[in-house]
């Protein structure tokens, strides 16, 4: 073989090797899972709950923070509560599931819903009376008299003040403080 033929063969081998290696690398990258955002996990969970006949997805509130799925609302039975939890745990990207669903019989649901809406309104009014809490962006939700506070606050004192303010509202059976404290940079 002459030098030119050897060079052509070597060049072909190098180019072929690069193409094969690049294709294998691209194929491996295509199979990697893209990171799941909290909003994507929330949406997938809601869709799965709506699609399952064991639960009424429209009556379940879903929030996700750093892969932790939180479910709130009312379901008809303990079996529906467990089914909803199982559905949420099966969602790709869900690291943990916090099941705050409450079992309320359908016959009692209407009276409970009306009362809960009134309690939530009173809690929000109480929070808005305090200028510091009003600016904190606290979200209140009531289920069977249990007020859940969510959001991100500047410090632990604000979190405690929010809980105390909610406790002062008539009709509140208990307060579940799920407020997170912002990390200082």
C-alpha cells in the first residue's frame, strides 16, 4: 500500500470512530430523564387524580415544593384517601407525598364546605389586619375546621404570629403551620 492509501484508511477510521462515538453519546443523552419541575409534578399528579375513578380529582388540591407533593381536600372514604396517595407516589419526580386529605362523608360535605369557606375568609381577614403578615404572602385553606397555612415567610416570628392570628378566629379547630422560612443569603 502506498502512503496515500494508508492515510485515507486512517482518516476513514478516525471519522467513523468519531461518528459512532458521537451517536452513542447522543443516544445515551436522549435516554436520560430531564429534571422535573415542581409545576410539572403538580400537573402530572392532578391529571392522574382526575383520570382515576377511585378519587374525585376536582376536590383535591395539589402543591409541590422541591419534589415534595402536598395533597389537601376532602374525599369520600379512607380507600379514596389511600388511592390518592398511591397515585401521587407513582408520579415521576415526586420525592415525598404529604397526604392531608380528610375523609368527609358526602352527606356532611355541604355543611362542612360552607363552614370552611367562612373560616378561611375570617382567617384571611385576621391576617390582613396585621400589616406585617399581610405583606408576607401567607395562603390559608380550611378543611373541616383545620386551617393550613402555606407560603414563605422571612423569619420564625412571622410564622408564629400567623399561627397565633389563625387560632384567634372563631370556628378554627386547629392550625397546621406549613409555612417555610426563607434562607438568608
